C-alpha cells in the first residue's frame, strides 16, 4: 500500500442503465434500515472495499491485511506492478458494482488489490499448520467472519475469481480455496414449509392443516447476519425476498412473551439469548421499515384469514384462553371470579324468593 494517503472521491457514471442494474450489487444500507441497529451493518474490526476504508476504528486491522498481502505476493506468479495493472484494467467494472458515489481515503487501486489479496490468502492459508495471524484466535476469526458478510463490506466476487486465476498460475503447490458456488443465492435455500398437525391457538384453533416454520436459532450473532440478508433482499431481490417473508410471517405470530414460549415449545424458535423477552423484541425489530412487495407465503395468509373468518367458535375459545387462562394465576383468578359470581347469583335468587314469600 502506498504511504501517501490522499482523499479522493470517485463518482460512478451510469451510461447504460440496464447493464448497470445487472452489475450493481453492493449498496450502502438505506438510513431507515441502518438506524434500527447501526452496529449490525457497520464493520467492527475489518474494512473490505471502499465504503468503510479509512475509518479510524478499523485502522489497526490494516497492518494485518498488509501482512497477508505481502504473503500473497511471495507465492503468486505475478509481481506487484502486474497486479496493479490488472486491477486498473478491471476498475470500471469493479466500481460499477458499487451503488452511488464512492468516497475513499487512499488509492482506490491499492484498496481493491490489498483487500482482494487478503481474502484469497485467508482462504489459502492453513490455520492449523501455519502461523495464521487471524484464524488462530477463535475470537478474531469470528469477528472477521462477521465483518466479511456485511452487505456494504464487499469486493465483487467476479474480481476475486479473475484475480486468483491471473495471479496463481501454479495450482500444484497452492491449496485452492474451496468456495461453494450455488446456482441461486444462498438465502433462497434458507426456508422450507410444510403442513402438519396442531400448531398454535393464536391461529384460531386450526387443528388439521397447520403451518410449520423452519427453526430460528436466536443467537447473539444471528441479528447482524439476518439484517444484512434482509437488506440485500430489499435492494436486489425484492420479488424473491424469502428471508424477509419468513420474518414478516414470524413477527405476525409474535406479540407477547407467551407467544415465544409456545414457539419454543413447538420447536420453531431455539432461544440462545437467555431471556424470552429478548427473543420477542428481536423478532419484531427485524421487520421495522421492511417492505414486502410479494410474499412467498401469500397462499398461507389467505388460507389462515379464511379460516379465521369462518371459525367464530374457535376464535372465541382462543381469545378466552389468551385473556382469561394465559397462565396459572390468571386462570385461578378467573375461576375464583366465576365461583364468586355464581354464589352471588344464587344468593340474589334466594333473597328475591324469600321476599316474595
């Protein structure tokens, strides 16, 4: 990396709207989504790409990236000048993948090159047999993994592939990174649906055909991953927003802590946060400012709404259970109140009968 750090602003001009629409895949998270939980979208340790490069709190990691870059140069088949020329040849296409204006402290070619080499070198390094600066620490590894999945913190994948093919000519002596390439986005494989037996009283006593959801593991690391996938879907896959649809549906089922209790009991939610109240707040916060254009669960919504309309008795029974028998103390108070009411009615009747005589 160059020692002279000049602030530059790169504005990507869109001359072919349709082509750019296909190429553009790395966005800044809209402020409405970001303000719900800024930390979930912001790298805490490591910057990748131009959006967060130069952030003071990420400065310490630059020396680690430089070490990986220098290590990459030692075993690649090209010198540094050739690598920089290669980046420059692809720079227009790389920048077209980023939406909006790019403001980056430093030489943009160096930023892209060092970050790309850092990622490739991490994949190629064996953390068990080599002095791995990052992966040998479980805490550091987890922090790096978390920052690498952030929507804003990316290098275009096509460039990583082409740089690897260009720079690593001898495949015999280098361990090729095992990166699974899926024909469709990974998030499309996240959810499954099935119809099963009895599920939940809130759905108005449905007993024959019920909804079963893929289990949600509520962990401390889940929030950042889910929010970034949902942001990606909102901007790139609005008509195939499977994760957004899943959590919008789940949030419709969760209004109280008692709802979480039932979801945990039925195996829909696995609570690793400790407090069920925390899980309830987390699930309902996911859908703040989320827009659903087309739900992959629309047929299920229709069936449940139709069942709700035609099941007056089940609705009343569900309301009775939720309001008057939601726990032991409420149920006991309800029964005691009914007993007092019955005795009061009997006493009143006896009193009226006595006066008539």
